[in-house]
């Protein structure tokens, strides 16, 4: 397929939006946003205000909805900008929580495995043979794939401590040093290869009775970390890497999500997991209060089609336990 959409100047982009029914109350400001943020990035935030049209499949005769290029009446450029700014602030709050979680669990992993073997992360015998020994299509084991990634992280690092250890103690970093070059993905992947008692010990520390659930939480938070690190839209995203939930009654706040696939697929559940873990790491934190205040400040819109904080995936009465 050939891509046939031509390059457009910022002024032409603005005219295109106006031709589709978007209201411009300040064209100079709108042009400035297009120049600084870009049409394509902002389009994710005006997409929800596009008109739905009922379509019939000519073969199956089934009726489905399709977004048209036209905007709902009274949709303003400012509606998209306000959602973008709301989402940007939310991503920064998420990044704050994920840093605390990543650093704390790095320490947990290094402390537990390092007690048995200084270089436990390099030795498959110190990990679960089934998890670490699982083979991929490449023919490599999960641990071999992880070691390749880990080696890249070490080689790419510009930190003085990496050079110091390699110059003075040889090429291999002890696990309590090695964790400092891991990213969230490397940390969560190694956690998933650990022996079950080791995974369970760390899960229990964070109030989760099932190590499988905790493992899935870390995997989903790694996915979330990738989103925020690349400045991707979060507020109404359908989550691809969805976390597992504990059995009913094990973690009280999780009960409101059990069996509700529409909520499990939204980012609020990941925010709630961050809240759970951050409160364990920093009991005196006010992070969750800042997030609550931000969600309560969800921007209003001029458009006849209203979006709300429920697009984030908030369950009923979430304020009572948050």
C-alpha cells in the first residue's frame, strides 16, 4: 500500500481541523501548540471527540460504529490541549511512583539473591530451572536472552561505578551493583525467573499472597513504564499487558475489579497497584493524595460530547478506599 497523504504546513493543519468542525478560539495559540507538540501527538486527544457513524459490513451485514473525520458540535482545540496537559501531569506522577517501586524491588532482589551468591543473576542454577530455562524461537533460554539484554545495559552505562568495578574487580558485577544498571524491564524479567520461594518472599513483603499475581503486577508496571518513558497517552488507553488480580478478599481494594474486564483493561488499575506498592515502600507518602486531587481536576470540555475521569477506568466508589 502506498502512503498518499501529503506534508502539510502548520497553517494547513489548522485549516484542516477547522474544515472538520473544530472550533478555534485563539488561532495563534493553536498554531503554537501544533508547532511545539505536533499534530499527530495531539490527534490522540481530539480523537475521542470525532463523530461516530453507523456502518454496515457489505458481506456480513453486521452494523458497527466508525469514527469519521468530523468533530462533534462545539468541540474546541482547547478540549484536546487540556486533555493533553492533564495526561502529561498524570504521566509525571506515575513516573515518580515507578521510580520508587523499581529502586525498592531492585534492593529486594539483590539482597535476597546476593545472600546466596554474589553473582546469582549470572547463574541459572540460582534461578527457577523451568522459568529461566524456557526456550524461545531463537533457541536461547529466557536467561540467555536476559543476559544479552543485561550485557547491553552494562556496556552502555556511563556510570563511574561500573568502570571502577570492572577495572578493580574484573568484568562481572556483583548483584547489588548490577541492579543499578537494570531498567524496569530487566528487573521484572529477572524476578519472573526467580525460584518460587524467592518470588513469594518478596510478594509477601508487599502484602500479596500469590507470587503469580505480584509477578504480573511487575510485568504490567514495566509496560506502563515504557508508556510514560516515551510520553505516550495514558489516560484512556486500553492496557495490553493486563495484571492478574488476587483471589477475592486477599487484597480488599482489588475486589472491585474482579470479573470486570472493562476496568481491568484501563490504566486506573495500574495506578491503584502503584498506590498499593508505594504505600508499602513509603508509608508516610502523599503520592496517592496528589493523584486523587489530579483525577478530581479532570478538565471539563466545551464539546457537546463529554469525557470524564471514568475514561481512566475508575470503579464505583473508588474514593472511599483510595
